């Protein structure tokens, strides 16, 4: 980055950010930030990188690292946020449930059968609570709704045997467990809803196992094993910011599209951390749960 001019504060801030990460990653992060800085300098007609410009570049480039960036931008604010989550304020809770504003998708098939899968270890937890609100909205529209929970099923990890690829057009895995029924329901339902929490900046291990096993519906000859259908995501995480893990949500939406599920609704909940990591505390955000119900109604509308 010798071609950019840094103030001393900016240089110190950027070097501290890079020091957070293992040596294997620093070159990549440095290169990505460099490109973001060049754009910001050009856009704002600036010639020198200041601390504010560094912070803006990091926020734009690495949204999932919001907590670390806040330690550079405003450590006092970070301490205040952490303090707020030590005790529950029922009148002004730090949790927030948000329905995303998404573009309309082109799948117009009528939705009469909704299949939902909870990829969370916590039955009755906050992901489950929000998922139930979305499904309630679908039920209100007269749809058949079925929800299965990973924790109540026998689902083994993928063995990587690739038996699912050996016979053209066949769909089912060599492992015979409860995923066999899930394959069937994914094929026959009109809409699919996936609920999962984000742990340590990525989807829960239950979600990972689900997608690994979903490879049995992936065809190397590209025959359609699942007809295109609408889908929805219910996602929760601890840090109290609506944008922190949007990248994880987009990755999951991409994976589901590979299996014919086009996401038309996303409901995300944040702030479930420390004292707020209690089962069902999502109910404190009454208006947010109402938005989840609206998402369910919209999912099944024509």
C-alpha cells in the first residue's frame, strides 16, 4: 500500500486491524481494503487516508467484523453495548427482529404446502420462536404447514462416499436415516422455510450437516431433482446489529438456489446474547414477530 498516503492515526488503525487476524489472511484483507480505500478516495476527491476513511472502508468490506471494527472506531461504545446485554430491559430490549425488503421473485406456483426445517439445537429457542410466527402467518392463509426440528431427528453427517452421484437421476443418499423423508418433502412441498442460528460468525453445525447431506439432491448431470419453488429464511445471531451477518444469510440463500429454492422472504433476529440468550425472549419484540407473520403470509400469496 505504498502508493496511498496515510495519516499516522489511519496507519495505526489499519495495522491494528490487520493484527487481529492470522498471518495467512492478512495479505488478502490488506488487498481488499486497499481497493476499498482507492474507491473512497476517488469518490470523495480525497488524497490522504484518514482514520475515518479507514473505518468506512473496513465497514464496507468486512461487515461481519463489526465488533472488531468497533474496537478501533469507538471502544467506549463497544463497552456500552456489552454492558446493555448484561441485564434484560423488558421495556426497551436490545433484541430486534427485522423482515428484509427483498425483490419480488418470478416463481408463481401456488403455495398450498409449506415444509419448514429448524436447524438449531434449541427447541423453543429464539430461532424456533420466530420461525413459528412466520409459519403462523402461512397457516392463516390456509396452507398445510409441517415443521421438523434437527434435534428431534436422526440425521448423520455426510460420509463423502458420493454414492448419490453414481446413478443418473436418482436422488437419495446411501445413509438411510431421517434425511430420506426430508428429501421427499423437499421435492413435494410448494415452499421451503429454513430456520437456523449463527454461531461464531457462521451457520450452526446443524445447518452445515443439513447442506452436506442435501448433496444427495444435487445432480452432476443437472437433471432437475427439485422443481423451482419459493423459500424463506429465519436467522438469528447474538450481536445487536441487523447487518453484522448478512453475508452468511446471502451464502445460505445461494446454496438453496442451487437446489431450486428461491428465497423470497428473510426474517432476521439480532441481540440474542448474554442475558438475552434465553429461550423465547424474542417474544419481547412483539412488532418484530408480527413482521414475521406478514412474511409467512407473503410467502404463500400469489
